C-alpha cells in the first residue's frame, strides 16, 4: 500500500491567496486554489494548509495571530504534523510591510479619509517604511528559525523557502491600476529587494532550498501583459487581494515547485 506524501504549508497571504475563489477559510482568507492546494493536487499529497493572511515570522514561530475578522490562530508551527515529508514556507512580507505599504498608499490616494486608510494610518505615520539592515536581518533570522524549528518538529521533512512573487517590475509605472507615484514605486521596489535578500540569507544560513519565485516572475509584475499579481481593487470586500498573487500567479508557483520536486 502506497502512503501518500504528507505536506504542510506555512505562510502569509502570498501563500494563503486572499480573494481567489473558492475561499475555504474566510477568517484566514485562505483559498482552495492557493499554491499549496494546487501543489498537493499535483503531488497527490495529504495537505495541512496553515497559511493565514497577515501572518508574520513571529506568528508562525511562537505568537498567536488575531486576524482582521477577530479569529485567533495559534502559532502555525504548533500544528505541523511530525510525520510530514514536505514543508513550504512563504513569510516575511508582513515583517517588512511589503503589500501593506502598497495597500495603504493606494487607499490614501483614492480615499484619504476612508475607513481602510484610517484603520491602517497608525502603522504608516512616517510613510512608506525604508527597510534597514537590521530589518532584513530580523526577517532572515525569523525565516531561519522557522526552518530550524520545522527540522526539530518534523525531522524527515524537506523544507522549501518559497519567496514572494515580484509585484513591482522594471516596467511597472503609474496607471489607473497602479495608483502610485514614481518615487513610491521605487520605495516598494526597495522593500521587495530587502525581502529577497532576507530569503537568500536564510537559505544560506540554514542550507534550506530556496525557490526564488521572485526571479521567475520578473516578467509578470504589475503592468505586464500577463501579470501574476492582482492590481489595486478599490472595494473593501475585494481589496485584500490587491498586490497579491492572482490565480495565474498561484498556478505558476505550484508549477515551479512541482518542477523542483520531480
């Protein structure tokens, strides 16, 4: 009797897939067609999908997470089965305010006194954050600790660090779908580069495999003919998917991982 591969997915919204139908956990804003589900289907694997929109490296490691709906989730690592064969990790973007900076800036431009702008304002009192070397180090250290803790909890698991799809490409420019000024676009590009650096450092430090979907998606950023990320949705019910992987992006990540695993 063949035992199916056991797979656990850890991560934030870039793995969870907010706004991609069908939504299988509204509190976590987790899609049934995110890359973990697509990959599990491709591999015939038993999936434990712990991905939660808004997660940070800390809420994967040792802090409970309260989502925007008020639901509380324990640290994701606590729920990783000890018998898993494969673990993917996509986190760190919230540590550096990656998509959050874009969402706040977009809403501030289209509705400066609106509820979304007001809700996020306290976190961006100084504008778009500029990641420091210490910020990159903290994010890298968090990712490295996740890898190390997974190896202790699930010793036979193959651990893949899956970084973030590129949102701001070389040709991304202001438009109706990209409501940013050139300087803001450059500021987001700096955060994006810092996140990529954190992943490279964590992989070097732990020896974990890095699947650099950031590099593979350079030609599928905002403003390209076939973007793998969603543009700004100025609707409170749909805005969580803004500047996040779209269905094509999730499928592309699943394909990249499938190729790595075969």
